[in-house]
């Protein structure tokens, strides 16, 4: 059965042939994974923040203990900001537009003209770019400029995520914990949020452990 066609237009009224609607993401998997990721982050924040405050004891906390409490709170805030960035940020989805959809590869144009499905058709490679026959977009492989250079995401390539059902530039992986695609060159996309939230987990553990050590020494 031929799917309904969605016209693509620009504000100036320029239009191109209608396209089938974008594939439907696996919302169930995304929601389940996101709930798991949010729960993990909240639980870790509760443990690390609670542990750091408890380690200060019932008496007047030392300057070091106060510093640990301030630090763990800052780490928790940063982690929550990164969590929001992962949940709602754009990993680098290739949006449909006249620039990304055109020109149609000949086989795609023929099938669209005949109302045929793209089932069984492989993505089309043209030099440094590929045409996704599910999203109907060209995906450029040339790296964009990044504030942090090419040390992160240098080898990541455009990819169509089978869970999110979208083409993502500089795709690293679909995270089964957060339910989102981790992508981006340098600290762009959602890569920065992902790396930072991992760093905050390590830093939070270190702060909490150091606070317990300081508290134990103070009790001796």
C-alpha cells in the first residue's frame, strides 16, 4: 500500500514533489530507556549528595567538608543540566529541506513517480555523501568546524538510527540507558552532554568518597 505523501515547501512558496512521511520512532523503547537513564541519574545524585552531607557529621562542619558539600551540589546541578540536554537536545538530526532532499537519485525519483515503496532498496552513495531512502535526505560526511577540534567524533559517520528513525550526523551510538542518540563532533550535538554527565558521575563519586575520608579523619 502506498503511504500518504507529504509536500515539502519553503517559505517563499518553492516546492518539490511530495515525500512519504518520515518513519515512526520506537517511542516505547525511547521512553523506557529514558526513564531508566533518568532514574539512574537521580539515584546517583541522591546517594552522592546525601553521602557527602552525612559525612560532615552532626557537629560544625570543617572548611573542607563545606567545600565538598558545595562541590557536590554544583556537580549535581551540572548533571541535571546535561540530563535535560540529552533528553531534549538535538543530536544532529538531518532535517528535510530542498537542500538536503534534492536532487533525488534517479532510482528514488522513478519509484516516487510510480508511487512505489523503497523497501529492499539500499542507501545511495555519491562521493562523500549518502542518500537515505528512509528519510529521503542527503547526508554529508564532511566534518563541521568544532570548538574542541577533531579529538571527539572524528570518525563518526552519518547514520540512520533504527530506534529514533532519523538520520543523525556524526552518530556515535544510540544509548540504551538514556534512550537518545549520542552524536556530534567535538562537544557538539549531544556528545558534550553525554561526556559531561559521565564526568560528573565520576567526580561525584570522588567528592563523596573524599568527604567520607575527611570525616573519618576528623572523628579520630
